[in-house]
């Protein structure tokens, strides 16, 4: 196990490597949570921090959020500078536009 860096030093290094949307130090004193705006930003930080190894505990999936919109999410759980890290990102999935026949049918229903 690596020696633990002070949380301020870890946050400073994180901000030099990436632009997370949120950083939280958990009350347990041994873990931090980082949130990124996109899956690509989370992956870029993992690469820049040297954490994107085959044994990294991570998950990526497409799902529907609490508002019914399709999203892509990624979670990663590395240990970095002696801290357990909970990193996540959620981004909308591009939904293809409706085909013309569907638009016509929906228009007919909407104006009825």
C-alpha cells in the first residue's frame, strides 16, 4: 500500500490532471468521491493518473435515468495515493431523431 497523501494534495493533483464536477472527502477519513461530466473525462483522468490497468474495478453501462432518459454511466474504484476513490460519470446518450413516418403519426395524434 502506498503512503497516504493529505487530501488537499490529492485534490490539487486531481485538479492538475482533470476537471471533475464534484470532489467529496467522505467522513470515514479513508475515501473520496470524484464526479466527472462525461465517461471520456473519467477515462482520461484514469489514464493520466496511471490507474487505467486491467485489474481496475470499473463498470460501464447504458441505462435509463430516473427521468426516463437514456444515459451512459461509468464507475471506477481505484486506490490512489492511499485513498479509496469512488469515481463516476453519467452522460446522455444521443437518441437518433424520429423517422418521418413516426413524426407524421405523432403529429396526427397531437393535433387530434
